[in-house]
C-alpha cells in the first residue's frame, strides 16, 4: 500500500513488487527475527500472559452449569455468556457478523492494525510463545542462522528435534482447548479419560487441529498474516491519512547515513543512521522505512529497536512511532481527533446494541397456530372451541411443565392427552390444545386474544393469537 511518502530518493521502490518473505525465484525466504526488547515489547508480553490466562481459563468457567462460551457448529448449538443459542436464533448471529464487520471497519480506520499487534491470537501465540521457545532452544537469530547452515551433527539434530517436539506439544495443548470451545470442557475430558474407541471422531479432531497449529507455527508462521489473512490486504481501503499506524518519520530521518569525521558541513544527514535494527527485529521481514505495507502487523518491535538506537546516539526517541501519515507530514504529534472519537463512539454503540440484544433474548420461544383446515367447534349450546398447535423451544437448562391460560377473556384451555406440555431442557416440546370460549362473549368472526404461558405459578411468556367463531 503506497502512502504517498516523499523526499526519500534513496528508497528502492522494488519492495512493492514482492513479499519480504519470498525471493526473486519465488522461494520462501526464512525470517530470522531478532529478539525484541523495550518498553512496548514488555507491555505486549504481560498483555499476552493475560490473553493466555483467558484462552486457557475460559473453558473452565461455567454459568448455571453451562460453559461461558461454546460454539458447537456440528450441533448448531452456541453458548455466549452462559446463554444458549440455536439455529432459530440465527438472525442474532447474522446481526453479530454485520456488527463485527462494521466494528472492524471503524476500528481499523481509526487505529490501524492495533488489533493485529496487540490482540490477535496468531501474533500472540507466534511471537509470545512459539518464537520464545525457539529462542530458548536454538538461541538468537544469528545462532539460528549458523545452526541451519551447519552440518548435521548430533547437537543440531537434538536441538531441532527438541524444538519441533515442544512445538507439537504446545500445538496439541492449544488444540485441546480450541476443541473445548467447540464441544465443551466436559466432553473434552471424556475424550481424554475414556477409551479411545469410544471417541474416534473427537481424537481425530484433536490430531487434525494439532497438525494445523503445528504446521502454522513451525513452518507457515508469518505467512499466515501476509498470505492468508485478508485483514492486511484490506488496509489499502480501510486506512486513510489520519489512521494510526506504526510509521517512520521520514522528515526527521532522511537522508539516512552515519555521520563520519571530515564530513562536509553542507551534507545534512537525518537521524536515521541506517543501522537496519528495525528490519532485523521485524517478524515479517519488512523495512518500515519504506512506508505502510501490507505485511506490517503493527507489533511495535521496530519502535523499541529504533528507540534503543536513538538512546545510544543521544537523539530523541520516536523516529519510528505510532503516528498518522498527516502527523508525519506536518510534524505534529498524533492527536485523538474528533474523527477518531466519533469512530470510537460508534464502535461502542454497536457493541452496546449487540450486547443488549444478546442479554434480552428470551429463553423460551413459542409458536401458536390454529390447526390448518379446522374451523370452530360448537360445544353444547353455550361454548365454542378452536384447536391449536403449539411448539416451544426451551433454551434453559431445566425441564419446563408448561400450562396455558386465557388472559383477555373468560375462557379455558384443554390440552390434548395430558394436563400440561412437557418441554425438555435445551430442547423442543409440542402439543395441541383446545381453546374454549363462551358463545355469549364472541361478537366477531375473528377475535384477538392473549394467552399466558405458565411454569407452575410463574408466568413466563405472553402470546397473541386469533379465535374463529360463529357470526352472531
């Protein structure tokens, strides 16, 4: 994505013709990123610990015996904040997807790829878990390069084997918890503790997920962000000149170069000494000095690296920093502009609306319809009845014995075959009933009336229907 940055005649624009992780022959170029250090990296590290606690802890959290979150796609059963949703609630998920897309557009337009660098699971697991294990086993970037080019010795085989064993173990653990979000922690425990033959499908899912995660973090790595993830490619249409990005201050940094003795006084060099520290720590291998690029995940490793160099050469920090294109061009600091405030307010608004919709959703869904093809039935000389079918969706975790009463008129209800309608927990119940009204209370061909549905003495729902009667 070209950001229109100027006054950089020394920049090789050929970087826009290829990915940093692919060479001219189209082969994969392995990235040996240096281990970051600095204030922002420390903040991200501690934040990642919080994310890991949440990811590995949420499957154990239950509300009224239900998981806090569960997304059982094969059964069409979804649990959000302990409330169960079925395919009949699909409109809520449709609205949630629209809200999510709307939120992404607004958030990215205001804050760029802040999510990618600070909250994305791919970035957190890759940079804060797997890459740190890699540093621990194989050493720093230079040691990793040397090990790759070294002949196959027992030491090299041991280190590489240990790395891949640890990577697969971590992937297997992540796959277990990932599956827990789909089937629930209780069913996952059954897969782990009960005989293998009883859970072939569950075990196969575990192995498949483990293989996918292992392949991503051991081999695919940053390619997931630059090749697969569509978010980076959407930047070109979601970002504008006021969006917050990780940016290089080209006005302050150019022309690049290290100041040397006997240098002509008229040669005014910028603060960038062309040390390439920002490139070496980049997990996607880009040079942030070329401007905003699709591969940039906003991890801020380049900011920490550049600030460290600026401290050593006694220059102000912030040559690479969070900024917008306009703030770099004008030399002003990044402001929380009115536009960003409006976008933030809209994001909070759509999230609030969705939250209200989720928490106010009814736990009981009822459909009452007069039996097709049936008119009214006269009962003796003073009463008229209509036959109705009722279907009930119970989204609670307890069985409900449902009784029906007439609210708006002096009438009675007679359930066919039993005194009440049994609705099992997290299931459906159905039945038929006669609604009986006194003939003297019927004045029109069609009468609107209200039915109250009770669980014992507790009224849980009100439903409106119509009653057909003879014309007086």
